[in-house]
C-alpha cells in the first residue's frame, strides 16, 4: 500500500518521523534538514484532511526522561516551517525503555493515537523498535511516507536491479562493519573500487606491505575470498600520513588517502558507468591534507549521466561539504539502515508495512 492509497480524510494519522537532529550544548538545532525532509509527507496528509500526530526519537536518553533530549524545540521548528500549529509531536520515544525493547504493550498504547500508521523514518527502519516495527501489527491502514518511498526506490529497485555497468565505490573505516554489504555488492556490481582504511586489509590479503596502516587481521581470509572474484580494484598509490606520495608503503608508513594515479585510473574506469553506488570516504577526508581522493572521485561520478547513489553518514557529509549534493541522484538519509537494506534487500520497518 502506498501513502496515496490510504483514505486519510478526517482520520488521525500517526507518523513515525526521524527528527533525530544535531543540537548544540544549549539545545539549539544546528541542522534542521531532517525536519525539512519530512515536510512533503506531513503537508500531503494535512492537505488531504488528516489530523497528523508525529513521533520520533532524539539522541540516547536511555529509557529515562531527560529534558536535554526533549523534542519541544523540534516541534517549534516544525510549526515555523509548516506555517501552522495543528500538528502534534509526541515527546521523545526513547524516554521509555520499552521503545528500544520493542515492547508490545507500549506499541499498542502508541497505536491508540492513530487510525492509520505511516513510517517515514528510514534511518531507524533496520530496528525492531516499538514505534518502527512492533506497532505496525495494530493497523490495517499503513504505508511508507514519501521519504521512505524514495529510499526504497533507489536502494531497493535501482540497486537490486541495476542498470549496467554498475560500479560500487566503498571506503571508510572498517571492513568488518561493511563485509555484509560487500558480499552482496560483489555479486551485483561489475566492479568494486575499494579505498579508505579498509583497502589496507585487502592489500595485506593480496600480499602487499601495508606498514602502519589500519589492517583488520581477523578479516584477512574474508578479504582474500572477496579478492578471488576478480572484481575488486584496490588503490595503486597512496598519500601517507606524513604527506609522502608512494606506490609501495614502507614499513613505517600509514596510508591516509588514495593517490593521484589511483584517482586517474578509477576515473577512467568509471566513465562508462550507468549506475554508481558510493559508501565510505576514500581517505581521512576530515583533514584537508587527505581529502583530495574523496573530492576528486566525488567530482568524477557527478560528471557523467550515471544514476548516482550515496549512502553513509560520513560519505553524505563529504559530498555535502564539497557542494556536490545537488548533483547526486540520491543521497540516502540512513547510515546503518542503507547498508543493511542493500545487503539484505529488506528491512524490518519496511516489511512490517506490507
Ligand atoms: P560512512 O559513515 O560513510 O559509512 P565510515 O564511518 O565507514 O563511513 O568511515 C568514515 C571514516 O573513515 C572517516 O572518519 C575517515 O577519516 C575514516 N578513514 C577513511 N580513510 C581512512 C584511512 N586511510 N585511515 C584511517 N581512517 C580512514
Ligand atoms: Mg560513519
């Protein structure tokens, strides 16, 4: 069922949103993009005569009422953005330990707030929490919101049945946290380009000297297995943490970014792409000395006509800090949820709506 299929006129619609916004020490919202992103669903419901009741979590109050994590300021910001005050936002769900426990009685209590249920919180759809999963069983009328629909369209359809050539660029900190998604992608993509810290586990598995670079010793076997597919491309040169540019890492060296030869090689190979998925920065991009690889590959993927999909907290931050966001087809709002959806092709919070 889609949002448009629900008959919402005159009904109370309970919507799970993701208002888990960043705040400063004084409790001021420093970035309201998540609230803005929920507006299309909320406006649609209001325009169609629904009474809208929203619920969300914020931070980690660990099951206790802690006013530093109150959603009051989010409600105020929402009312400003909407230009109306008739939308209710329940207080932080994680003030109750039952939320994260997925407590059925708690979910049933929440369910009494609405006649229909809409889930627009993709970022928590991989959790079996009371408000994201358990609650759905108490509704006949339920659907994903527009934000959730968009994630399903891009991470589900576009990546499960990709237009080829389909390339994946994977970087970031640890192979161990992304092994599942790598195993799925290696069977779907025509090639995988691996950078970031995890590249060193692969290079070591391929028998190369990696010096003091981050290597996850206990994942060398897994890395070797993935390498045998023949579809994995590794960096050809490196920027070391001391600034040196090398092709072979010396014993005292630590790889901090992919080098220019790698950028040139990958850029060339990515030229004919029809679909590109990117997760994970290719170097320690927070430090401008090691951000060139991530920046150049970011520019390269936005030059062609490929469908480009970027997921992951740091990856999205990197794209935004480079001003490339508007040139990416889809920037996923979920970190862990995006990767789990690509890996498994489903998420509890999405399945529960069916
Ligand atoms: P995402 O949030 O997009 O999934 P990750 O959290 O997996 O990405 O990884 C981001 C982190 O990886 C960044 O903090 C970045 O500094 C780090 N990183 C990338 N390349 C390296 C490297 N060569 N050495 C150490 N850390 C790295
Ligand atoms: Mg991260």
